[in-house]
C-alpha cells in the first residue's frame, strides 16, 4: 500500500530563515514523488517532481530512498512562500497518486 | 486557454437534497479525480476515473456518485446520504493515472 506522511500540519518561520517541509513515504516499488502548493485564493498546482531534479522558486527536494523521504527545502524563506504544501506519491503504472495531509507554511516578516 | 473548470464556485444545499458539481477539462486528459478538502485533513479522494465510462471509488466514496460519459466531463453528485457534505471540493485531471494532476479552482458547498 502507498502512504505519505507529512508530520507537521503547521510550520512557521521568519523571513530569510531556512525552511524544510518533511515528507516520508511508504511504498515497496520505485516511487515517483511530487510537491504541490496551494497559495491563498489560488488553485493547487504542481511545484516540483523528483525526476526533474530542478529548483522551482528556490525550492529543492531530494529523494532519499534509504530514509524513504522527500523533504522540501529552501535556504531563505520569503513571505510569498506562505502556503499549503502537499507531498504526493505515485507508484507503478496504473496506480493513482496518494497525497499527504499537507503542511501549512507561514513565513513571518 | 486550456484547463479545468469547476462550477459553481459556491453552492448551497438544503437538507435532504442531492446536488451536482460540474467539472470540465479541455486538456485531453484520460484521468479525472474528485477530492474533498477539509481543514486539517488534507486532500481525500472521493472518486476517480481512468478512462471514459469507467470510474472507481476512492477513500471516502460513501454518499457520493459520479459519471464519466464524456472524456472532458466528470460531474460529482453529493447525495442526501452524505451526512457531512459541507466542504471544499476539488476536481483534477491528468494525462494518465499516475501522472501529475492539474486542479480546478474548487467548489465550496454549504448546507443551509
């Protein structure tokens, strides 16, 4: 069975501080992992996926198969990063994405 | 402009009534999904469809029904059997079932 755990429902940091949103997954096969973001009054949108290995809006995420984690990181948080972030796991072909419960990030001035 | 359109944005229902939420996409995606978003509970999958004329129950299908008669449309009916229907409902689509999903703006359903 696929499972995604985001241990922090709420995360608050100050502007300019590093931020890490945690995501752990459970899956026996080869996973595909995604981070989605929902800014206030905007639709949920894909932020990044692990296979593209890119940095979006200063965020990066590395898949650690040993620790079964896909934490989202940014070295210097900005106020506009305040949003709800969801980690999602995709498995084998034919299986749907499984979303975590989300982490509400607040970046304080 | 390609995308997913959900309507209406706000919907009110009286006790005992069924209500249907619309979701249309022009992305030519095969898969479509309905989620319910409640504070503190994240996204919970109600129903999904991998292809036209086929759909499967998600994690919280009780009290809901769907149809997929056309590729671009995946309406969700909230029936009177759903005891706690007040929520924010999100529709999504993807090229195929395990690919990144594109989301609509959502419909907020409230009970009068």
